């Protein structure tokens, strides 16, 4: 995975989302520890997942898939940066996968947390370009995979649904054996001759 701080090229990419990119870069030059609120939809979309499930998605993307784009953590949620248009398309793909439908016989989607999709018209808080200085109070927003190029690769909706389904399957243990009878009497026969 990438570094925990944003390169100058990554900062330029992030700043390009705003109406005044030079102002955002000037702010970060003066205060590299300042988070910013940036609009979604034109340069990137963001898929927000609860931290544990988001980490499972991230693991699937890196272990079994193509990797991820930038990823941040903010107030107990993972922000997975995705290609523009993902926020619009992902909910339909998840619905097609019967995501979270209680009547579906598959347990893989029964208890999946909601994924929030931020796209055109939305804004997200992004971490500052530089990590917190040692000895300072920990931040509520930080980079896990920081942008490091002017044109980072961003997964689209198909890859995000793939990662979500794989993360859901990893979260649910599936067994071909029936559940154990908790009232059954068990005897140790290992010492018999």
C-alpha cells in the first residue's frame, strides 16, 4: 500500500476538485496538517463503509484484486475513493446482488452494514497532506492509502461491488455441517481400549 502522506502531485490532484485549487494548495502550504472539505463527483467519488467492513473491503482489493485508490479513515468509517460515477451506479449493483435483503436465503448479505455513496453534489472531509506530528493528539481523519500521483487509479462501481461481496463472504462463516447440538452429551472416548 501507499505512504501515509500525500505527495505534491497527490495534493494537486485533490485540490483540483475544488472551485479554487490554488487556495487549497496555499492552505496546505501554510498548514500541511489541516484537513479540507472537497467536492465529489467530478474527479472522484467516495464509498464510505464502517471501519471494520471497510478494512475487509480494502483487504480484498489488495489481496485478491487490483488494489485500491486513495483510502482515508474518518470518524470510524473508511472512505474508499472511487471513479466518478461510482456513487450513482453502486447502489443499483448492490441491489442487484440482493444486498441486505432480509428475505433472501443467502446469509452473506443479511447483516451487511450500509455503504454510503458520495458523488455529484456531495462533499467529504479529506485528511491533511502530512501526518500528525509525533506526540500530538491523534486525528479523527487520516490517510491509509494516500494519493501519490496527479492521476491515481480509481476503482469503478464493478470493482467496488466485487470487493463488498467478497468482504461480506469473508465476514460470514459458511459451513456444510449443521449447527452443533448444544444440549448433546459428549463423552471422551480417547482413553478407551
